C-alpha cells in the first residue's frame, strides 16, 4: 500500500462546477498537508497549506483535513478553464522530513 | 510570498557532457533545499536533500557521483548532471522552505533537460 493514494483521473467538469479532489494516507505521523497545482512543463505551485485537522479557505479553494479518517480534500468553487491542471497532494511529518506525494489528479474544466 | 528561482528553464546537451542547474531562494534563507525529478505524467520523485554547508542526502537508487549537489550558501543550491546520457533526460525541479515561516514548500519553475 502506498503511503499516499490519489486518483489520477482524468477528471473533466464544466465551467462553474464545484470540483472535489481527494487523497488518503496511511501514516498517522503526517501533520502538514499541502495541495499543489502544476501546469504542464512548470514547477508545482502551492495552493493550500494546512496543519493537522480542520478546514482552510482561500478564495475559491477550500482544503479539508480529517486526520481521524486519514483523508484530505481540496474543493474548487466556480471552476474556471484556467484551473485545468494537475493537482497534487503532499504531506509530511514535520522537522524538514521529506514530502510524500500523491500521484496527482488531472483536471480539465471545459468552457 | 517565498520565491524560488531555477535556471535554466530548459537545456539541450550532448551525451557525455555535464549540465549545471541552479536553484536560488530569492527572498528567504533556506538551510535545506530539495531536488526532484519528474517523468511525463508521473508524480515528483525526490532525488536528494541539499543541506547548506554539508553533504547532500541522496535517496535510494540515486547515484551520488552522477548527480552532484552543492549547497554553498543559504540561498543557492546547484545540481550538476555529470556525463549526461539520454536516459537522464527529464524535468528537474528544486524546492525550498522558508524556515522562518510556518508554510509549505516553494518550488522552482523546473528545468527540462534533453540529452541528445
């Protein structure tokens, strides 16, 4: 079993839809959870950073962490064609330990 | 926010030559930087952790003598691909974290290496 599981998709939605992206993990030591967006041939861009359980909202993006279920989510409201990219979850246990990555979910938002 | 600058963004080199990739933290100090490799439609694979003033820590299966890492200052780490071969062609990305802030890791824009 991989430490982090993420459905690679592809996921295709119409413009304006609410998008839900998810990752599950197995290591209960993970405390820091991140979502990155990566466009083709570019480095990942940090979207959301959360510590421990709870919700965090930033504009159209909402990140949720449920440590009891070892499940994290990223919601995108009012999705736009410019949101079309690969979304990767990443997490670590702190103290500069290496990030553990999901495979990434490919998202296409159709106009 | 934190910015990481990576150069060059793309490079083509001949087999047997060496290529150096630079990674700079522009507005923060990074005692630790990370080097990743990414193949098409795959996730990031950590190659090594670059520590300022000391030797890098390489992941299992990554050749230390082939991928030379130098982290000479708190804002600069370099990755040199020595004696490059076509199978080294890939997308290389560095990242760093502002140790002074409680934040995620910032990535450079990546370097696409093509060895011909």
